[in-house]
């Protein structure tokens, strides 16, 4: 089930033109991978260090995605219209 969801998300990311949805799906995939890995590793290692390390990686990934969202929102309307009109040409 998780593999099929991952495959569908990768197909969507490859064919998607919407950057915001792509970033949100990447965040969801990162959170699911973090949860899956930490739930399995906590049984094997019984260590909180591994879970904290994976959580810090997830936080850094979130900061990168938020900076991408801020860059996406910071475009003004005229920039978006001009870039869309250039794409249509």
C-alpha cells in the first residue's frame, strides 16, 4: 500500500505543473518515511537518538520547503503574468 502511494506521488510529481502541490506532496512523503523508519528503528535499536536525528532531518527538509513556498508567494502578479505569457509563446 505504501509502495503504491509512493509510486502515485512520484508520477504526480513528474507530471505536475503546480509547484505548491508538489512541495506539499514532498513534505507528506517525507513525514511518512520519517514515521515508518522511526517506528521500525525504535523497535530494533530502542534508542531515541535515531528518532531525534531523523526528526531533525525532517525539520531541515521543512525549512527548505518553506523557503521554497516563500519564494513562490513573493512573486508579484505582473511577474506571474509575464512568465505565463512567455510560456504561451
